[in-house]
């Protein structure tokens, strides 16, 4: 096995690919900027400053294009999610702080990472901009071409050097197949957009309507609120009651879908990288273990360090096995967290829509508006970082727990020390049982002798009223000294439980691991709450429905007025321009009110009287 790995490493050491992915990332900014300029030129500005006697060369061209609406986008959710997945390799590249194009001081590394993040975002900007652009025909062509470039370069890079130095064969394929799959999906998506927009352009298919202000699921949610409650609820299946219940009146925004997809792919890449490091460390430990065996053989197993060396070898073998075995439970834990976070998002949003804030800490009932806006930008990146670091920490904790189980239960049986292990385990279990029994006994004595009887048979428990006070004071006195020792164990158990729960829930950004009153120090939980409030205020179905009613009514009134004015203009005879009509009304007003001539503002180059005389002469003629 070792010789095969060494041959693979030697083979890949001579493999030099003609494609440098980091260099390609830099050069990809050229077509990216070109696509951005084209889409920006096609985009028209909705509001343009009006200036007199000025001519605009570009008119209302070069509007601002957005890659993705992070607040209220519910359409093309999976397309945006796959586009996020295509950036996974570059996100992991940034996560490992591998972006070092310049040699700068250590204190300026934050600026370098900021530049790296901006470059990665700019290089993948066309994926999102082409998906969200209104000009479907042009954007589909540009998006397909750009995706094809990335797909072809990645394929060429994999073909030239498919193997790696850690996993051996097809290591590069294992790293890049998620991105290839995402790019292939984007190619199909842009091709579908092109065919559909071409059919519309040729008149074979009707133009799709604009993006509705009120989504269908939001309208259904409001309708469900207005209906009367059902007398009998439908019977739910085991999956709905125990795992997940689908709600047709709720949809996750594109931000949540994209974050989840990217977190899945980044978690997979992180596990692969960790496994590569494990393989490297394992080979180094094998070399070290071989040197220890040579030392023992040279000493004929009679050296003074032989027992210590055997224990070190056993520790290395056990650690390698435990670390390898705990990869699966640690990864499954983080994967379950991703699904659970989505379920918590839906649950929390529904509670906020209903006006229920009791599930939040008191200081988060009225969060800062500015911090909530920043939380939208922070959440996605922080969620991915929390999952990755959480996986590593959970893996370490589970490995330590595995070592404890191996050394306390398994290895004693292997070394024919099962009886001693069972004896020690029985003594420890008996000690803990006695301590817990004495604590339960104190509660039973307090319930039976030191509380007054129930006031009513319907009461669930006795009232908090002391009985047998003299015996109660003696009971407290004699147990005071024992409870001091018991408190020592309770304090240590409190610390142990806090460490275990804190490390186990470190990847959960939707739940704080801080104590009551210190939740503000948990920046991840603060970002979660701020993100919830922004979505609550901007995507509340009741509020959106109300705004939709106002907008629809306003449009109908404007349409009615436009129809009325059009009918009046059609019945008035010859068409008269608005400018001529305005001048005629001005002349009529000045003729009937000559004193207004002195109050009028003079036009540059003409006095008010001269302008009035011109109008009067025009009227006489």
C-alpha cells in the first residue's frame, strides 16, 4: 500500500498542467466585465434627472444590474442555488486563505482576503446576472458562453492531471465533480432560457408576464388565515409528524436555498481535504512506527523504553482508527444541522408573522435596523463557516469520546483485563447511583414531610408552604456539609455538560450557546435574528398582500383616468399638442388678468412684457 502511494505521488509530482486555475480566475475577469457592461447597457434606468438644454449621450442606458435579490426572490431558487454551488471550490480556496497574490505585511491580510472575495464574486457575477436579467435572449447566450468557458477549462484541468498526491487516483475528480455538475446544470438552464426566449421572439409563444409583486404562496397563506379553522384536522403520516411536514403556503427564499446548497458542497470538499490530511499524517505515522519497530528489534525487546514505545504505537493505531470511524457521524451531524436550520427558519418566520416573539431573548425583541441590514450580508457566509468549523470541532470531540470508550471498555477486554474493567465500571456506576439517589431522597423527604397538604385534590403539587419547621431546620443543618461536597461534583458536571453542549451545537447558528443575558456576545445568533427580522418586515404575506391591493387599486385608477382622457381627446376633433394647449391657456389667463404680467418670472433673453406682447400679437393674428 505504501509503495503504491509513493508511486502515485511520484507520478503526480511530474504532472504539470497547462491550466492554472488561479491564473484563470484572474483572466476570467475580462469576459465577466464584458458581460456586465453589455447587460448594464441593456438595462434602463427607471429614474433620470431632467435637465434643461442638455443632451445625454447615453440617455437612460447603463442601469444598475443586480445578481440576486437576497430578500424577496422566490423564483428560480434552485438555479440560483446551483450557481452558488459552482463557486464552492473558490469559496474553499478563500476559506483556506490560499489567496496570496502579493507579499504584504501580516496586519494587512484582511485587505488581501477582502480583495480575494471581491475577485471571486466578480468572476462568478455573470452566472447570477444572466439568470436574473430581463433580456432573456441576450443573457442566455452570454450565460451559456461564460458557463461553457468555465466548464471546458475545468474539464481540461482534470484531464491533464486527474490524480493527486494524497488520495492517489482521481483525486482531482473528487474535488471538482460538484462544480462540474453545477456548471453542466447551468449550461442546460441557459440553453432552456435561449430556446424559450427565441420562441417568444419569433412569436411562437406568448411573452411571460412580469414578476408578480405578490407570490402565489403568499396569497395562499393570507387566504388560509381568512378561512375558518377546520373542525377536524387531516391525519398526518409518520414522516410529517416525526421528520418534516410540507407547507404549500411557505417557500424558502433563494438566499436560503443557495446557502444550503453551497454549504453542502463546501462541507463535502472540507471532508475530502480533511481525509487527504489524514492520509498524509497516517503515512507519516507509519514511517515513525516503522522506526519504533526497528528500535525495538535492535534492542531485542529488552530496552527500558520498550513498554512506553508499545503504548505509543497502540495510541497511534487507536487514534487512526477512531478518527477514521468518526468521520461518518460527524458529517451526518452537520448534514442534519443544515436541514434542521431550514426547519427552524420556517418555524421562526411563522411565529414572527403571527406576532409571537417569546421564543427570542428579551434584548432581541427590538434589534437595531442597521445591524439587521448587515445581517443579511453576513448570514450566508457565516452559516457556511459555522458548518465547516463546527464539523471539525465536532469531529475532534467525537474522536476524544471514541478514545475514552476504547481505553475504558474495549482495550481492557483486548488485554484480558475485562474483569478489572467491569469492577471499576461497577464501582463508578454504583457511586454515581448513590449520589443521584441521595439527591432524589432529599426531594422526596421535602415533598413528604416539609410541605403542607394540597388545598384541593385537583392540584398537581403541594403549595409552597413549609411544614414541620423545626425538623426542616435540622434537616438543612446536617445536610449543609454534605451538600458542599456534592456541589463540587455538580460544578464539575456543569462545566462538562456546558463544554459538550457548546461544542456539539457550535455549528448551529440558529441557537445561541451563550448563557441567559449574554446572547448579544454570540455574533452568529445576532446575524440569524437580524436576518429573520429583515425577511419578516419585507416578505410578510399579510403586508405584501396589503401593498399589492394598494398598487393594484392605484393602477386601476390611473388606467381609468387614461381611458377618460383618451376619449376626451378623441372627441375634441383635431389633435392639439400639449405645448400649444398650455400656451393658449397661459395667454387666456394673462389677457383676463393683465396685472399678472408684472409678477411673472422673466425668461432668459426676454422680459416678461416682451414675451406677453409676443403672445398677444400671436393671438391677434
